[in-house]
């Protein structure tokens, strides 16, 4: 496919295998028509991407089946485990409303308490 544009006339020509399939004079279109054309192109792109995804999934399912697996078995194993929320495990002795679950980055109050000589066990709720 080849797309050519004449900058003087704002004419777009789309060719497939050397045959002109569509020619649009963009100057002859109103703003409303240009926006509708833009929306149609956006929908066509989204449709194309969805179609390619479905084709890819079908191909993956076929390959998995040929190897003796179900695609869902393989994708569940490869997925990341989602953790639920955890209850607070540690509390700031100076302000008990400040808590930490023990996951992720240590809060500044925890780092300060550890530097001051406290152990994590001292801060347990």
C-alpha cells in the first residue's frame, strides 16, 4: 500500500498494488467532514488492532493445543500474583496513627526509629 499526498492541492491518494483505490481532495471537505473522516480512520485503526489481537490469540491457542496445553493454563502460570491489602504491622510510637504494613519502602519515621537504636520488633503493633 502506498499513500501519496500532493501538498499543493491537499489531495491524498491511496494505492494498493499500483492501483488507485481511493483519492480524496481534503480541501473540498468541510471541517465536519474532515472530523468524520478522522473518526472513521480512528475506528478503522482500532478495529484493525483488535482483529490482529484476535488472530494472535487464535494462533497462540493453536500452538498451545499442538503442544498439549490449554492457553489459559499457560497464561495463568505466567501472570503476576496480585496481593491483597495487608493490615498494618508497625506503628510510629510518637504518632500511632502512622502505620506501615511492612511492604514497600520504609516510611521515614521507621528509618528514624531504626537509626535511633530501636528494632523493628519494638515498633510492632
